[in-house]
C-alpha cells in the first residue's frame, strides 16, 4: 500500500515544480534519430563550471577570499540539508546550526583521538550526527509549522548550552578531550592531500559535490516523491498510504548526515573550535538565507551559502560590521515572502529576462506594413 502511495505522489511532485521530479520526457520522435544535442548542454556546462572552480578559480583571489569561498562550499552543504527539510518536506527547522556544531565536535574528537584518515572521520561524523540528530528530531515528528520551529529552536539552544559547558576538544584526554590548563593547543588536523588553504578549498568543493549528488539521488527516487506529497498535504499523503512518520524521519536523518559531514569540514577549516564558533542565532540566520536563496532548488543552497559567508567576508574586508547582514537578511526575507516565494535563484533570472526584453524593445523593428496594390 505504501509503495503504491509513493508512486501516486509522482504527479504531486511534478506539480510542485521541484527538483525532485525528473523533467517531463519529450514525445517520442517519429524517426530513429539521435537525441537532440541540446539535452547535453546543461550537463556539459555544469562539468565545465566545476572544472573551472576546482582548477582556475582559487588563483583568481587572494588567500583571504579563498578562505571565504571555502566557507561558502562548506555552508552550501548545510543550507542544502536545511533546504531538504524546509523546501522538500515542508518542515521548518531552527536547529540546523546545533546539528552542525555536533558534527564539528564529533569530528574534532575523532581527529584528536585517532589517526583515522580524514574521509573516514567525515563519514563517521556524519553517521554519528545522523543518529544524534534523528533522536533529537523524534519529539518533533508529529509537529508542524510554528510548533516545530519552536521545539527545534529550544533543542538547538539546549545543545548549544551543553557544548558550551563541555567545550570543544583541544587534544585533551577523556570523553570530552578538553584540557583547560593547556597553553599550546594543537590545531585540528587536515587531510594530508589538503594541508594548504587552496588545496582544502578544492577538497571541500569535492565533498560538497558528493553531498549534492547524494541529495539528488534521494530527490529523484521514492523518498523525493514521498516528501513532495507530504509537503503538498500530509493528510492526503496518509490517505495515499505513505508512511509520513518514516519519510519525515528519513529527511531528518539525511539532513543531519550531510550537516554532520559539513561540521567535520568546519573543524578542519577553522583548526581551532570553541563555544563562540556556533551560536543559537546561527540557526535562525540559516533559515533566513535558505528562504532567500530558494528552498525549493538545489542551486538555492549555493546562493544561500554565498549570502551567508561571502557577504560577511566582504563586509569585513571593507571595514564594516557584519551585523549589518542581520538587517539585510531581514529585508531580504520580507521581500522573498511577499514577492518571490521561490527565492532569488528563481526570481532573479525572471527579472533579468524581463529587463532584457524591456531594453531590447526600442531596437526591435516593427513589421513593415503591406503595400497597397495600385488599381
């Protein structure tokens, strides 16, 4: 019954216009000709763009901005996880910043206490954070809307307070790995192939690509169709035979896993962690930028990370306080909720197309009037 209900949700997914549904298949050609070459343009452009980012992009910026782009790559994973909950399932979570802090704590402890390779530590941090995040999300499964937002915010506050009291590992012994008497704190190690900041930027981009592919596989499959049905109407999804509790828990687990991996990347990026690195306010800011970037699109996660981290670095470089971003994000959320519910990633191309047509209008030649035949 559940399988049939998920299959029936395909039409709902397509109506939602999300990335979870595959594009409508073109009508079968009457002849046996090869597929249109235009179908290969988008994958080719994406591959070329990724190659440019990995090879030539870091050399175009100073070390300061390379670090900023590293944070954009890392936080695009975080905003991607929150986008799965908000945009795909319709679950407003304000606890993603705390999940990120848990992932960073677990990764830092493993990096100090073991000699495991960095990719293995990232995988372990993701799995452990997935377990912890899923347990934290259990009380919130039967809630929605404002109630879900409030309980996840309270849970995020509790986790933040707990981590502030036990502090982050700094190479000490015991479960916490924290030694308050230590003067010379060793840095958190990075992968041997990505010791320099430029190499670590490329490493983070590659990990981000893997996480995006993982989410895309989910969205293109049965979970994506079930999430789309739940977002449209949970009551209708239940009527269709979809186990909404199971698929909502699945969404929590997936979002927690990729956010835990991002936490491990944060640990390797900052090299030194403390309780001030992660605050409860970060969870609220994350939700704001996800809504601004576009919660219904995977590209919206990249836009959200750019707004969150690159603009902050830009203001710091200009000598301005990053606190101005709070005002900017407040205005941006108001604008998005009123005029662009699908975010900047959807609205800006439409506005640019309208502007282009408006500017090109005076240069268009009006069709010549037909000449009258002489009698």
